[in-house]
């Protein structure tokens, strides 16, 4: 075995003699410093802001309805869910009007879905910039996530109108809701980074994303409640899909006057931040070949 390795390390010279290959000292090795990468990303924050602003303008440029498209999608989905699950399937909402129940679940899901759809293709669609400008490549998917956050903020205005129409006021425990937002964003950014770099190396992923998101919508408690899952399986669901305890937490705090179910939120939070860290490391490991492959 040692002899074979030695022979593999030899390359023929022009004179026909065998000479040793490159010494280990001059071979390229990708050394990744997580904190160094974060510092570099922080220095590129102005670029992230510029890309976010550009993408936000391009998305609604020359669109007759403009920013209304950020509202139309969740509202249409809410109407469909209200017809199918509210009147046909008779989902138990605990006395809360079903449109409110479903829309509060659609808001975080729409943010996640739009981030994956747009951020997952961000490196592919910005191919011209990748080959001309050096910057941390993660700025492109992160900018797409921020644009989706802007859309979600616009869509939240409908929730205010719905509270007025149904004469249903948010409860005092809504003060707990902001604690769930970092979990949602950590999971969304982590998955977006993973998907965006996979799309560069595996182009078939572009066609698989819509199918996966449709299946994910059915597997996430958006149209129904967390109580659909057996109680013993709910912690595992929270680990596999951190959006589940986040949506359940929003409903508990805003609609039902309860605190989040910490037995579900804590494992979901650990899983979400673990996915963020693993996704960022995975992205940076494959970053060097993005410009060549994209």
C-alpha cells in the first residue's frame, strides 16, 4: 500500500524521469474560521442592505398591484384553507375564527417559503456578480431572506384588519411572541443557505424546491393545530421542523392567552440554531467553487 501511494505521488517530467509531486506545504487547504467568516459578513453589511433594496425594487417594478402581491398570496391561501379545512374538515380552533387561526400560521410559513424559493436560487440568478465582484457569497441568500421579511411585515397588516373585522383582540400574552421570531429566522436562514449552495452544484434541486415546499406546507401545522400530532411525538416534530412549535407558540400567545409550550419551543430552538450553524459551515465549505460552477 505504501508503494502504491508513493507511485501515485510521482508525476512524469519532460525528460521522462519521475519527480515528486507538489509538497504538502504548497497545497491549497480550505481553512474555515467561523468567527472570521462572521466578521467578514458583518463588514459586508452595507452590501447586504444594497442587495436587499435592489431585489425588493426589482420584484415589484412595473407590477400593477405592486406591494399588494405580498398580501395576495397569504390571503388567497387563507381563503382556500377556510373553505377546505374550516368548513369541510372542521378543524378545531378552540373557539378562534378559523381565518385568524390559519392566517397566523400562514405568515411564518410564507416567510419561510419565499425565502427558500428566492434565496435558494439567489446564487444562480446572481451569476454575473459572482464572477466579477468578490464578497462573502452568503450575502445573496441572506438578502433574499430580508426581502421576504419585508413581505411578511406588509402581510401582517392584514392581520390587524382581521382582528377588527372579527372583533377579536390579541391577548396580553402576545408579549411572548417576539421570543419566537429569532427561532423562526435562524431556521429560515439556515435552510436557505443549505438550499442555495446545493442548487449551485445540483441544478435538479431547482425543480424539486416547489414540490418540497408543497409537501412541507402539508406537514407543518399551518392549516391545523399542533394537537393533530400525538403528544409523545410533538417534541420530535419540533426538532425535525422548528416552524411547528413557532407557529403553535404564536397562536398560544396571540390568540389563546397562554405562554408558549416550552417543552416544544426549547427543542425547536436548539434544532433551529443547530441548523443555522451547520448550514453556515456547510455553505462556507463549498463557497470556493461557487463562482466556477454557478
